[in-house]
């Protein structure tokens, strides 16, 4: 069976990727499975730059085809922020997901509602020889001021998905992994994987 390395140490993200890619006849491995410790500085100016940087670094270090993603929450009332800095959006070091959600709501206080926005994800697939291809996905919705739901991670409990009356954290895992920005980007990336692995 052909092997694909998922370049993330985020357990929530890995669980989503494994679920979305489960229908492909690939062995999905993580950096932890390989004992691979690699800290890639995400200093790109776009999601694509960060995803490509991670995918290439992990592909070269492992000798395997690698899939990496970068994603963020873009809120219109914050001029598209926190965007690229979503995972580091806080007023304090060592912040938790809850700290970041609270900081976001603090910065939205007094801004006119609805607080529209979107999750955006870019997926990069790289080979150890240096080739790379990307796919993208977005998921529109709005920020709400009260947390709802116990699933997901990050900003999911305060992101109300367009077309539903549920936050990302309230959606059943199977539904989220069909509708989310990451799901849409990875679904698009499946075509890249099928080409790369020769119909597998």
C-alpha cells in the first residue's frame, strides 16, 4: 500500500484528515508514527506559502509524499483577521483555544452585527523530489458571542455555519468533515493524490 504523510501534530486536525481521506487506499502516517520531529516556521504571507513550506519540509525529511495544510478564520469586521495568525491570535503567551476565542470576541465588541466571515484552508501535496501542488476550500458563516457545542477545536464553538443553525462544534463529525473548509480543500486534493499515486 502506498503511504501518505500527514504533516501535522494537531490531534484534532489529524483526526479530520484521517476521516476525510479514509476512502483512499493509502496508508496514512503522522510525524509521530515516524518519530519525526520537525518544527517548520510558518512565516509565509499566504496560507499557500505556509502549506507548501510544511509539505516540502516534511516530504524531504521523510522521503514520502506529504500533505500539509494551513488555514485560518477571516472575519469581515476585523478586515479579514485573524487570518494567517488564527492559531497565534491572543494577548497572552501559551494561549489555549478558549483564550483565542475570548480574544476574538473581545475585539469584536461594539462592531455591528452580523459578524460575517469564513474559514479558509489551503492544502499542499509535495513529493520528496520537490514537486508540489495545492488545493483550496472555504466555508462561510458568522461569529456568535456564545459558545455552543463540544466537538471540533479552535474557533468551532463560535462559528455558525451558513445554511445551518449549528456551530461547527455542534455538527456531527461526519457532517463537519463533509462541509468544512478543510474537507473541501482535501476533497479537491484527492484528485491530485490520485494523479500522483497513479489511480492508486
